[in-house]
C-alpha cells in the first residue's frame, strides 16, 4: 500500500524569516528536506511563538509592519499573518501566544480548511515552551523533535516550571518523539517506548560543490584554526585563550553572532583572534574552505550532553580535520575527530591536525557521512511516522 500524502503543522524553534536571511538549524534542514519528498502535500510552518512581551513586540514590528517573511499573504488580522512562501510551505506567525492562546489553534484550523489539509495531519513540534497544541487537532499524529534539553539551557532557567510541565505533557501525549542525542533519549525521555534517537546530519553535496574561499578570510594569515557557531556560554573560553596565547603565528577565527554576555573584548589583546560575525548558511562552504582545522571547544556540561553539534558533520563534509572536546557523539566519528579537554591537550591536538595532509582522510570522511545525510535522516523519520498514521478516512 502506498504511503498517504501527509499534511504537517510544524511549530518551529525559530522564525522562518531568519532562515531566509541565512540562519540554519536542524529544524530548517528537516522541514526543507521534508518538502522535497513526494509524500508531503503541504506544511504550515509556525514561527517561534513569543513568550515575552519584548519578543512579541519585535515579532509584531517585523511581521505586521515590515512584512519580513518573503511570500504572498494568504491570511492576516491584527495579531497574526500567514504567507505562502512556496507551493508546499505556508508560514504562520502570531503574537496570540501572549494574548489568547486558543486563537492560535482556531486560526490554524481555519488555514487548514482553506488549504484542504485536513487529511493525514501530522502536528510536529520543536518548541517545548508551547504544548497547548496537544489533542487539539482531530485525528492528528503528534511528533516532538527534541534538539536539546531546554531545562539545562541558560536562556530558559526562569521558565523551568513551565518547561517541566510541558515536557511531561509531550511525553504523555506524543505519538512519536525524536531526540538528537542518546543522552536525551536515555534521560529526559526515560522509559518512553515511542522515542527514537535520530542524530543530526549534513547536506554532503552542498559542501562538496563549493571551491571558493570566503572573502572575509582573504587577509587572514594561515594556518587558520576555525570555529563557526553562536558565541555564547557553552564555549570554553580557556581553550580559546590558550590557543591564542600559544600560537601567535596562527590565526584563530571565530565566526558567528556573539550573544549578550560573550566577552569579545577579552580577546582584543590577541592580534591573532578574528571575529567575523554572522555567516549566512549559503556562505558556510566557502568559509570552511579557508579553514585549516575546525574546532569545537565546548564545555562538557549537562546542556552540551543533550546536544549533537552539526559542526561535526559539516566540518567533515568540508574535508576538515576536527578537534573537539568530548561533546556527545564525538566518539562515533572514531579517528576522524580528535578529542581533547584540557588547554594543553587541545593545543597539542590542533598542532597534530595541522601537521597532517588534509586530503589523507578524505575518503574516510565521506564514507562516514554517506548514511548521515539529511535525506536519509528525514526518510527514517517518515518511515516511523507512516507506522503511526492511519490514512484518512480509515481512522477508528
């Protein structure tokens, strides 16, 4: 029997307009690989729902005033807007999470009816700050994809009570739960029979096609020890400072936006440390082409244990030697990722990585990634969903 055409409501962990501006995450890759699949009819991507007035006002300004998402408006009122951004993707954004949460469900149902999406509906959530969707859509299959443990995230400490309650609801009422790490599967979702560990992946062809070097690297001396990611409290600053201090002839490049509180000024004394700011997703291959080694200098705390850095996959796809602290999943890559936790060990591992020929392990890196591409990962997600979906109208 052929798999049914699926319609999806996806509660996102970020704003769609951020993806259009070049900020990508697991949520982005899963959504855009889903719509490449012939089994998907349409997806309503729900922008990250604001839970503070500051965020709500910002969303209102960008969505209602600037019309920030690029697409044709198919629905709108004073607090919500829905755009058609492609033949399969609609984007819904609202501030009703601060005003009247029940209106979110009402409006989504209205859009579902208008778009003819009632059949074989999958409600897919990335946002544990919101759990009011559960059991609100008739005959839907409920999926939760856990990207990390928000209970351990420094930005959500004050919302611990809400998150604990929501995680309990998600565990009790979801038909399927995907986790990005084994730690999440074995700790946050302990004893759940419907939990499946599906780590991150990579678009291998995307990183193989680019041979240019990012212009921001043109005037930076080699060798370049590079990192790309959000600069925040998960980074082990001692490792970065040790690299800068002990390698004055090498360049340390930190690319990505710096969150409030990240001490950029502390590194002004080091002339070999370079901050590049935001690198758009389509520019990443050219950035990695200019790196000589990719580093993942994360702290080994509870939050990091719940994650699966996409940098592992992307660095390897770009044929980079990789040096990382013992972040979760690092052991799965064997000798392709050097593990070092102290400043001395990290510095030594970087030296060793730079001493080798970059292409020596190229075939091994590609082989490692062949089954870790987004097409394969999303395909497995759909297999698991198909086992749960009873094709309309044959539900009990």
